[in-house]
C-alpha cells in the first residue's frame, strides 16, 4: 500500500468522528495531513514509508505500518481525541 493510499484510508475512517467533534482535515501533501479546530492544529499524521508518525501535544509517536493498518491507526486517533483532557 502506498503512502497516499494509507493516508487516504485513514482519512476516510476518521472523517465521521471529526465531523462529530467539530474538527476538520487539512491536507499537507499526499502523505500527510493535520486535524484542525478552527486555525489550531490538534494533531498531524505523516506517512514516512515504513512508519506512520502521529504528532499530538508536542510529542511524536511512531507506528510500524506492518502492524498498524489504517483501521488500527484510525482507532488510535479516535481514542486520543475522545480521551478526557487532564
């Protein structure tokens, strides 16, 4: 699966959740996008080839694409966005 296909599938899977939460997708090329609320970037997801990098609250998390399929990453995004803030 190419980087663009992987990212497109993740976007498709999280789009309903983002609408529910009032968030939008801001494309940043074929292999990267940000999730935004208004003008504030909430999260950035970037496909780097063998890995997918998720940036959230100043930290970067890296997931191996062999184990983390698009539906798995979509679930991670959902869990992070729905988690109560500390």
